[in-house]
């Protein structure tokens, strides 16, 4: 998650912002459509700009990465 905090651009990892940062909660299968849900806790004064989602295949393979604007991610 990239945004601004106190006038500087910062990047926060999922461990920094997920309320329940249990990695197994974010596991999914591409065999069927799935909606991932969770709660974020952002630092006071943080303004989110964009979010990058990265999928790493189990057992190897190409990592898939896509970046969305914050507004796009919320729609």
C-alpha cells in the first residue's frame, strides 16, 4: 500500500496494515472466483494512493503483480 504520511511517500506492507495478518487468511485458489476480505488499520494521517496485489503460485511459476489506484480498488 503506497500513500503519503506527514508529507512523505511511504510504502506499507500487508503485515503493517492488516488487522488479522494471518497469512493463511489470504490464501486463495484461481480455480473459482473468490473475493478476499479483511480489515485494514492505517496509521493516523496516512493518505492511501495505490495498492499493489501480488500472487505467488504455490510450487513455483511466474509471480503475477498488479497495481490499482486506491479509488479503483474501492470501487
